[in-house]
């Protein structure tokens, strides 16, 4: 399974947000999207799930053009984990995950035993099945984020879109969540596309990264090939050092100063 995005453009009136964005994402891997504030990182996700309509370009899933797909069909293909999910209402964890079954139900259909089985399996995959009877407004940040991922999985998607999934989480829960996403991508053969502000986490967990600058792809490829001192200086306007971990073999990016400071 492969997702192809070809020459996507998007603008709010005369304000261009994305221009000539082309990339591919394949099942079993995490594609990371990074870039400074205002670079348009979230907009490709919104174009993919048809919240926004590109003014040009094509989006293909296994060579099927998604332009004519209805929103309900898109919801069966793409699960979304937004940047800020609201959990002020006292729904149970199971009821929250069951919301992911809505795209598969007709207007007057009731949830079947099969729907509940899928929701329970989604909870199990995310390691939060023991929380099914708790209220979502009683959960920790890390628990709640896993429940929202379980809700997306209950849609039985082929593509999982995540916008800053580790936002507001401490480092323990960040690593825990990203290990989960990595395992889900492989086991469930999902295409996972993740927007992140944290360059080092993107380096560690992304198979490939897109670096956006002013709405265009500045560079794309394997993290170790793309995230060079020169690239980060040009895109983020900072000087950096790159240090390779003796434990993991991964490289870490250390900000040194604003470029030219």
C-alpha cells in the first residue's frame, strides 16, 4: 500500500500555504513532517483527510484518486489524531473509542457485537483496555492520547495521521507513545504520517522526513541524510551540533545559537 501526494497546492484566498508539495508514504513506516512555525506542517494532513480542499494536485491511495471520495469513505481510510483533543465531557473510554465506528454505521444503525469487538481490540493494541470503564476526563495525558489513537484505530484505517501527538507529554510518555506508533505501523501495516516540532524525536522514530519551509518541501529523505547542519541553519535559522549516541547509534541535534548570533 502506498500513498502518493502529487503537486498539492493550498491557499487561504491569496495567502499561499502549500505550494507544489509532492511525497510518498508507504505502509509499515512513519513519515515525519517537520519545519518551523508557519511552514505549513499541519496543512498536508488536513488536505489528506479532506478537511481542506487543495486548489491543485492529486492524492492517490494505491492509485485510487481520493478527490471524488465522500467524507465518510475518507474516514474509513484515514484515522486522525488531532493536536488538541477535547476531553471535558465525561464519556467513558469505551464510548470514546466506539466513536471511531461511526463511519461504518448507517444513519439508523446501532453498534453490533462486532463493532464492540473492534473497539476492544483497538484498546488492547494501545495497551489501555484496562481503562475501558473509566471516564476520559479522569485520565492522565499519556493515557488519554492512547485512547484517542485507539479511537482512530477503531475506524480500521489504512492511514494514520497525527498532529503533534507528543504535545504536552513528559519524555517518558513521549517515548512510550512513539514506540507504540512504531509497533502499530509495522504490525497493522499502517501508513503513519506524523507532524512534530521535536526534531530529535522525529529523527529517532521516522523512517523518512519531510522538511517544510514556507509551504514548500525544502528537503526529503532519511533523517540522517536530510537533517544536516546546513539544512537546519537555512530552515530554522540556528547553528547546531550533531552528536551520535553511544547507546543507540542515533544522532541528536543540539541547538547552539541563533544563526549569526
